[in-house]
C-alpha cells in the first residue's frame, strides 16, 4: 500500500535532476539567447560607430556612449547569467 505523503515517482533520475535544475532557474536558455542577441546588436553598433569615428565621420558622443554602455551592460548580463558549473 502506498503512503499518502510519499508520491510514487517513476521519473528517470536524470530527467528529475534536469527538471529540478530548470525549476531553480526558469527560462535560462531563452534568457541567454536574448542577452546574446542584444550583446551582438550592441557590438555591431559599437563597431560601426567606431569605424565611422576612425574614418573621420562625425559621431555624436552621446550615441557612442550609449552604444558603449549597452555593450558593457549586455556583456555583463550575459556573463552573470552563465552557468556556475561551467
């Protein structure tokens, strides 16, 4: 006879571990994909502005600082969200 307080678990231990890990850190894959896309966009924008600056075109210092800040912020968020096991 089964005890009412203990659920009968037929889950694979590996699947159970993965599900517990996902429940502690939900949507990690999606979040990392978003951080990576935003970081890539900021890096591309920074590269374009930097190349314009090198060639002598006029680049607003506010725009350049916004791109540099976005690059740093999204880089930090991507680094912070990395797995502790890595």
